[in-house]
C-alpha cells in the first residue's frame, strides 16, 4: 500500500512539473520567499481608478458613519474591485488542488 501511494505521489509530482500549474505567482529575484502577481490594466488611468477604489472601499469599511450611508454606492466602483479579484484568482493552482483531491480519494 505504501509503495503504491509513493508511486502515485511521484507520478503526480512529475505531471505537475510538465504542466506547470503553478503559474499565478512569479518568483521574485530578490528572495525565495517573495512572489509577484501580474495585474493587467489598459492604462495609467485604469490603474489609478483601481487603486482609488481599493482605498475608498477600505476607508468606508473602517469608518462606521460611512458604512451606514449611501456613500458606498456613490464612491466605490465595485466592478473594479471584482475585476481585480478575478485577475488574482489562481486558476491553475485550483486545478492542481482538484488533482491532489482526486489522489487523496483513491
């Protein structure tokens, strides 16, 4: 049983190397413990709007008075925040977790 399990793990690691499913985080050359994530924007203006919406949402969530008013709807573009979240989702890594889960269930 142990040999069969070890063989499955070896096969999985080999397939992982071939498929390169860890593609969301890019290694930072400064340190082994740091990674970068690519975020696509069409312009400096779009980047500015994204950062602005992140800051506004943070301010609103930290400010009790602002949370109770309609200022949230008027000042934060939720679509921008959702677009950022979508770009940051690690799709390849999630496929890898499915593969690991399948091995675990065998």
